[in-house]
C-alpha cells in the first residue's frame, strides 16, 4: 500500500477514534459503518483503517497505560482529544503492527498531528512517542 494511502487510512482511523472518545454510545462497528457511509475510501486503505481502529479499541487499556507511564507531566484526560487519539493510534502501531517500522509510525503520527492538531501537537506527539518507542525497545515492539 502506498504511503499516501496509509496516511489517509491513519487519518480516517483517527477520525473514528476521535468520535468514539467523544462520549459516543456507538460501538466500534457502528462508528466505522457511520464513518464509511459518509466518506469514501479505497478498499485497501479502508481495511487498514478498520484494523487500526479495532486494534486500538481492543487494546485501549494497555495503550492508555503505556501513554500514561510515558507522559509524566500530562494526565491522559487532560490531553487534547485529538492528541490523545493520535498517540493511541501510534502506540497501537508501535506495539502491535510489527511490519511497520517504528520511525515510520512516529513520522506519520507527527504529520497527522500537524494536520489535525494545534501548533504544538506535533512536538508534543513526537516527544511522547520517542519516549514510548525507547521504552518498548529498539524495534518498538514488546509483548
């Protein structure tokens, strides 16, 4: 899958995760269906986005624990919702998507933060993800 297609998939996944994090009573499947009813997506990008959303939601507590340990001065609930969900998505990739190099995951998260976050979001996301990648180990994976 082309890099641009993966970026679009990550952006779609972020939007679904953002919706789920906003107090929505939707299930993951309902949120995905609602999103794809409103937005088109290449089948491959859609499959990747769906996998990211489902995986992130399935591992949400473990992912939030990792973020909490690595963001010493920021409580998860005090982070901007978009930043929190970019971090969740990236941590899912770092920990559970072994075919994606950690540096690619971090760079993609920074680019998504530049597009959807505030002026400070990309630096914030970069700092926390660098720390998390180090904590998870050289390859970014830890069982």
